[in-house]
C-alpha cells in the first residue's frame, strides 16, 4: 500500500496569539510546555507552538481543563510557509482523515494510557513530509466556526518563515 500524496502547503501572514502558562512567559517561542506534556497534534518530546488567530480563541484554548489559571497572553507577528490547511475537508480526505477525527476528544486519554493518538500520528506524517504546521478549527469547549488555531512544529528556520513575539516595550525581558 502506498501512502497518499500530501496536499500542497499554504502560507499564513498576520497576527497570532497564545495564552501561555506564566512558567513559559520568558520563553514564548520555546514550545517547551507542549514538548513536556504532548498535545493533540504533537507527541511528548516534540516541541510545538499552539497559536490562535484571535485573543479570545487563545484564552478559550487555555481554559480546556478546569478553571482558568493565571495566563500570559502573547501576540506574534507571523509570516509562515509550509502549512497544511486542516479546515479543508478535501485536504483531510486526501490524508485519510476527517474533521471528526481531528476533533476526537479522546486524544488526551489515549495519550495518557499509551494508546495510539491518530492526530499525533497525522502530525508525525506531516512533519516527516516537511510541513511546518497545521491550520485547524479550535476544538475547545464553546468554540465557533470563527475560532481557528495554527499548530507549528517548526518555526524560524530561515526557510521562508518568521514568527516574532510582539513585545515592543520589552515586558517579557530579553528574548
């Protein structure tokens, strides 16, 4: 069986947002929290940045488990290439998946019990093919069709991508 041909990459330019655990506020480009804990679209040990296209979406994403905890909201200027548009049903079908598969709420339980996590497997396939990230709807409680995320596995590589923290006043200290 041959693997499906991956769809072409798309680009994104504009502002993105993250609601960070303050522990990582001085390292807003590290992807360390995702590396340590794993996520819907990254395995433990793989750094990733989970970004949102709006501040409200970023805050909604930060409040997925329990009550909203202390959070640092950070904005980024992005000029990114090598992304896959996971909002497109035809793109997902070409990968052998669906939006329902991406939205599966059981991913965390699977990860914690050592079971395969299909969204993490998809991310591994995409990174192996050279994709830098994935644009997806938000799956956070209360999200609407306007809530969109961008997950990055590779950034600031010099390969047509730039992600810069908006911190004109130096509030996060030296980056």
